[in-house]
C-alpha cells in the first residue's frame, strides 16, 4: 500500500482495452494489477496463445511494470500471486459453472473489499476466488454480483470460512 493507506488497483478487461503491449512505465501508479492469463500476455507483448507457466507470467509482469503484487487470474485454477519475492497460488472454489462473464470483475471486487477491510493479500485473493466462484454459478453478469446476504449464504452452503467482517 502507498503511504496514504490507499492502493491503486487495476482490473484488466479485454486486454485492458488495448490489443497492444504497454510501455514499462504505463502502470507506475498501480500497486496491484489483476489481469487474467491472456490479458497479461497481451500487456507484455506476447502472443496471447503462448504457453507459459503462470508463475513466470506473474514474474514478467512484476519486472516489466515494476509491480510488487501482480495477481493473475486463471479461471477454474484460481489465481497466482507474485507478492514481492514470494509466489503462491490460491485455488478456485469448486462449483458447478453456469456462466463465466463477469467472474473476473467479481473476483476483483472481492479482492478490493477484503483489502479495504484490512485483510492481507493472500486472504484477499482467497475472498476474490470466493466471489468469483459465486459469480459463475449465476447466469449473466449483473445478477452474478452478490449482495452480502447472498455471499454469506453461498459461503455457508459451501462450508467455506472467511475472516470476520468480510460478509
């Protein structure tokens, strides 16, 4: 987080509205970048169909854009995080998938809520996986963004645990 206690968070969508790679200094004001694997490749100037391990992808984003904490979403495989010199994966929530549009945005919303409520990055990414998991169980994007009550019910039904104050 920046000295002000606030953090710029950038959710990529559709290649961050670009089909071109970004200059190395384009994300100077961003602390946490949240692209999916394809978006990360485009931002780096790679072929979006290239096969590359997600930890290497996160590391490349970290180096190229001078980011401390890129979070790469990987759908049903969860998310991968490069946090300083640590790399770790957070698994997705196992659910029956109905519709996937909006899942990345729901993930990022959950991540941001958890960070704003003082959770460490690993717990915030886990909460993002829960909100993204909820989103794919509902048809269409807008209805898939849960209220606190809907998310609490989903968490209870799936026997998940979250820190106090998140729902």
